[in-house]
C-alpha cells in the first residue's frame, strides 16, 4: 500500500502492518490493562458465577471491527456488575450455610429418633423377658436354680466317690486272689 506523496497518512510497504491493525493492538492492550485493573481492584469480579467471556467485546469475536467508541459503549460498567457478583456470592454462601444447618438439624433429629426407638425396643424386650415379674421374684428364682444345681453337683460327686470306692475294693479283691 503506497500512498501519494501529498497524503498525511503513514504508508507501509508490508501487508502485515497497517494503521488499522496497530489500532486493534492498542485496543487489545487497553482491554487487557482494564481487565487486570478490574481483577486487582475488585477481586470478587472473577467470581465463578460470572461467565468468562462477559467482558470480552464483540468486536474481538467478529473479524476486524475497529470502532473504539462502540467498544467502550458495549462494555457494561464494572461496579454494578461486581456488586451483583458480590451479592450473588454472598447469597450463595448464605444459602449453602442454611442448607448445611438444615441437613445437620435433620441428622440430629434422625439420631434422636433412632435412640428413642432403640430405648423403646430395649424396654419391650426387658418386659418380655421379665413377663411382668418383679426383680425380687427373679432373684428368688435364680437362688432356687442355684440350690438345685448345687444339689445335683453334690449328688454327682457322691456317686463318683462311691464308684471310685467300688473300684478300689474290686482292685483289692483281685490283688488278694492273685496272691493266693
């Protein structure tokens, strides 16, 4: 692109460099600086709720639209958007906290109900075992069983002693017969 000697625009011999492309480079640098400044001054602006391409102007998406006044008009003001993101994040944290408290309350109620049910079941089993009898009656029954088992043990020991004595007498009688 050669320009006439009388023109006041810059001329370049290469097709890669042109005043239009240098303007878009300046726009992109300006955009990146503004984006960095927004992130530094408003850390909640980089919220995960916000879409990643929200601040990106449409002329970067479309090919070679170079009107800078439209670029600044298309950007939404950062402060209300950041405040909205901040409030959305606060609301999200508040909702999560409320949800966690609700789950904790449900778990606590469920545990209390389970313990109550276990106590009731335990009491039912005790009542079935006792057959509505008092503890004194149960102690008396236990003592009776102990006496019976002790008597049976004494009788068994007595029979074992008698058998042992019979064996000793039998062995002694055999020894007397063998000596003769």
